[in-house]
């Protein structure tokens, strides 16, 4: 038996109970249990999914458990499931703090619903396929880690510390919990006498759901030997949310001129990054400048850096357009489906894309060299996008799982990017740990067909930010996506857009056309006193009390406006953030101090829909 003992102690100042957990392993490994009369209880039993004869052992270090699978004969391992019952202290409804599979998929606090089950009684999960598979992700499941908790009680967090061999996911009902390694239509062959060490999990309980996430983040960072960030989050501008793929060199250079003007204002924080997004290249896979960039990318990078900025460039390295010459030239470079045809993805009608098989001895280095060439030409901030494709299940040159292929590909990208800043986007969250300097934590905040800005899209973004802000500065800089300041956002909503970015603690990029957006808005968003607050871990107050409906993306919020976000946040330095993402005015009481936008000290507040405030503590 493997058991968890949660010991509880009342604090001297209040009657609230705090829980600590200890793990013990007995000789019988048929169950894992965590029990205490006044805190959480959890009992899990393992189930091996395999062909052949396999045995399971557990290696324990503190609250970390590593499954070790041993083959008694030639066997196929396809999954390990821990499942069983749990209970929580508290009277309110149990909530799930859910993580989506990748950057764009839904993350947040939601109500528990009864799972759907497959034909062997394991919950369905979904969401780990192509770029629109959010439609398959289940609201009772959570990728890589999951937390169930009560706002007036305690919480349990079950989380993998790495994902190197298989996908790892969790699922929950009102009384049942599951942790699953694999079981995603992939198998690992084991010869007789061979061992397979699966990725470790960390199990803990506590009364503060945010603190549990932070503790988990630190455990995973320690496991990967990742130090806390010592730099500052990037500050800058990017092309996407005004121009989308319709960009050219004139647009870029015109905005560069304005960025240089802004840098001359001593009251403003100078931008550090000037990033070009999708649209500069001939095609995905033909990573050379098209005719709208007549100076070429090397000259443009040189000019951006000469102006004092890091030169930022977007690429989707794991994908190649089926119309690109390289696709026709190599029929054995692509990840294949069960019919031995290249797996392709149609990106919102913009074309069809095949996935580079990075295990192929020529294809992987070719992909690496495409990114390396951009870095050598001076692009030292790389936004590498659609990275989920590198983990997609399929047939490859080498017999590896999707997770193993992803790490081969990410090692290539890390080597190619060298000392460049690496922003991972559209990426599976936990497997990206150790490679990225920043990580996109939500879906797009605007679209070519509906560029916005929209209050509803910003609300979707802030809920994603809340769900993942615990990573900031520990794993990487959180990248919540760009701030939009242009009309129809005006005074209160511009403040809200700024505060919505500030709650991430991370990257600080503007997505408007600098040549046309009101200068007053830009100066507010770049004011030194405000931008200087970034880089902190920011805590949502009482996050389990704000329940949202899981959906497939920001556009869903237009028809079903059911995202709810804590309106109060605390920064590590004592600064309080107020943010009203509801559709109505909201009366609030600030804790005190000075409100930075208005310089008011009157702490009885009435925030308009979309409005944000920043309350600096009194000196």
C-alpha cells in the first residue's frame, strides 16, 4: 500500500485549518491512500493497461511518486491509471481548477460534471490532437495537473512533474479522481527484463488553492533544475492584432519610427522587443521573405537591433505547407496517419500543413536549421508557434511516442535559438518546461474576421491568465497575449486592458498600430511606474469562488458570457489590482493607498464594466 497522511493544525490567529501531507509506502502497492478525519481523504488504486506480463513498483521521495514498470516477458505498455475516491473539508460545492492541454485551450475554475467514460470505464479526455481539437476536450478533465477544492475548505492537487514518455492527465467527478499516464492510442514496447520509468507525480493538499499551484510549480522547476527568472519580462510591440498576416516592410518600419519616438520620453519604459508575426514568409516551410519585405529579413533584423530593440520573429517550425517546395521534394519527412498518409491540418482556411518528422535523420536537422538561420541573421526573440504539432500522435521514422518526439523537436529548437528569447505558443504546457523563456497562456485575443478589441475576448483572456499566473517567474514569464488599447476601448476599458495584462506579471506587448492609436493611451500603457510593476507573482483573491463554463475558445463568450474572474488581485509588493470583467458596474472597497491612474485615495470604488485600477500601498 502507498498511503498519504494529511495532518492538520489550527493556526493561533484563526480557526482555519492548514493541512500537510506525508507519503508512506507499504509492501502491498495495490492502493494509494491519503486520510485524516478533519482534512482531505484520497484512496487510489493502480491499473496497468498492457499486453504481456508487466509489474508495477513505486519510487518515493517526499510527496513525489515515480511509477516503474518492469517487463517479465516481451510486452506492450499502453497506460497506467490511478483511480479511486476522495473527499474534501468544507461545505461549499467542489470545484475543478482545470488546465487545458496547450496554450490556447480552456483553463480555469469550473463546476464538476459527471464524466463520460470509454469502453473500459476510464474518463474520456480529448484536446491533444490538431489545432481545433479544443472541441474534444472534456470539462471534467485537466491536463498535466488538476486541482479539486472547496472555497471554504481545502483542496487536493495531483500533478505530473514532467511529461517525457507519455501524456499525463487527470479527471474528476464529485467523489472520484483519476491520474492517467498514456492511454492515448500509443504503446511502448518493452523487452523481457526491461524497465520503464514513467514521469513522477506530486500529490498534496492545502487550504489555499493558489499556494498549492505555486508549490507544485516550484517542485517541477526543481525537478528540471530551472532557476527562477532573474531578467525582466519583455516589453514591446507586435504586428499580429492589427495587421494579422497582411503585413509588409512599410508597416513595420513605420511602427519602428513611432517606437523610437516613444523611447525618447523619459517618463515611459522603453520597449525592448519589436516583433514581426505571421505573414513575412513565402509560406510555412519556406522561411524566406516574400516580396512585401524587399530589404530581406537579415537587413530588417539589423535595422531593428540598430534602433535599440530585440528583433522578434514568428515561425511555426513543426509545420510545412503542402504547397511549399520542400513538401514535394521529400515524401518521407512527414508524420503519417494509420493509412500511411501525411497528417495534415487546415488552419482556418489559410492552407494545409504537414508535420515534420523530427526523428527522421534529415528532416529534424532541416527544421533546426530553418530556425537557426533566422537567429544567425539577427532575430534574437523567437515566437515559435503551433508547437503542439510536434507531439501529435502518428507514425514516425523512429518508434517513439508523441511526447518523445516533442522533446526531440524541442531540443532541436532550443539548439537553434541559442541565446535568443524563446516564446512558446500553441504549446503543450508541461512538456514545454525547460525550453521556453515565456509561454502563451491563452487563446488569441482578436481574430482576422473579428479584430476587436472586445470586452468578451479580454474576459476570456483574463480567466486564462488567472488559471496559469502561478507559473510566472518560476517556470517562465507568462505571456497573456498582447494589450489592445484602440477604440472601442476608451478610458476605463484601456485601464482594464492594462490591468488585465498586469495580473499575469509577465510579458508586456502592445498589439495596436502605433501610428494611429491615441498617444495618450500608449503613454499610459508604457508609463514607468506601471510597467515597473511587472515581473511579480500576482495572486487572485478567492479564485475558487469564481466559476466559469468550459468552452472551445473566446468567440464562445459572445454567445454564452459565462466567464467569471476574481475582481481583486494582490501583487507580491503589496500593490492591489481591481478589475471588473463583468457586464455591469461593480462596487468595491480598495484596501487603501493611492490609485495610480486617478491618484485618488478614496477607497470606496465603483468600477465600470471593463475598468481596472492599480492601488499602490501607502508609503
